[in-house]
């Protein structure tokens, strides 16, 4: 009798098929790059204009020449990436935007969520204008409630020392 119970238990455990498939709980990062060839490469800021509107103070702060240098690097390939960062007067780098899921056409760079495969709702949009080899970027950020900061960055291609 004891063997019969063991055999029935063994058969019931080994003959059961899995009822639930557990998928990987972490989304796969999308690598998507659709960019005009004229934008590819490294860019460095020539000048910057930052305007901050603080609603709670009912004031406008205009920085015509802030002590910042912006750096933009756009590559398509394996993997493609877009990185916009700035360096302060002390040389400390802060990355504003870093993405492998982006596209740039018709005057705007659209940055998508890392797992967005549909490319319908961008997480951020940067308007750009490319004229005579010079690039102008315009975008806004809302760092706090009642505050909006508008950026205009004028950039030139970064020339390598080689």
C-alpha cells in the first residue's frame, strides 16, 4: 500500500504540466534610432540662453551667458545613443538626457521611454533647427510646481584634435 501511495504521488507530480508561464519581469530596453545624417556626431555649445519663469514669485530670471557648456552626442549603430549633458564652471558633468530610443526629423528630436516599442508618446521633445552647419536646440523643463525653464542652446560641431 505504501508503494502504491508513493507511485501515485510520483505520477501526479511528474505528469502535471506547468499552468503559468512566468515572463521576465524586467522590460527589454528598446534600441531605436531614426536621425537625419546631418545631426549625427558631437556638438558643443557656442552660447546658451536660459529663461526661468517662477510663478510663485511672479518673476522672470534670464541668464544670457550662464557658465555652462552643453555637449550633445548622437550616434546610430550598435547601439545608437543620444546624450545631452552640460559642464558647469568647475568641470562637473551633469547628464540631462540619455537615451537609446529616439528619433529626430521634421525639426524635433523625440525621446521615448526605454521600453516603448510603439513610438507614439515621447517622454520629451527638443525642437531643433540646423542651418549652415550650426544647430539650435530649444526645450523646456518644469523642475518644480509653478516653475518653467526654457533653454535655447546654440551649438557647433565638435572638431576632434586628430
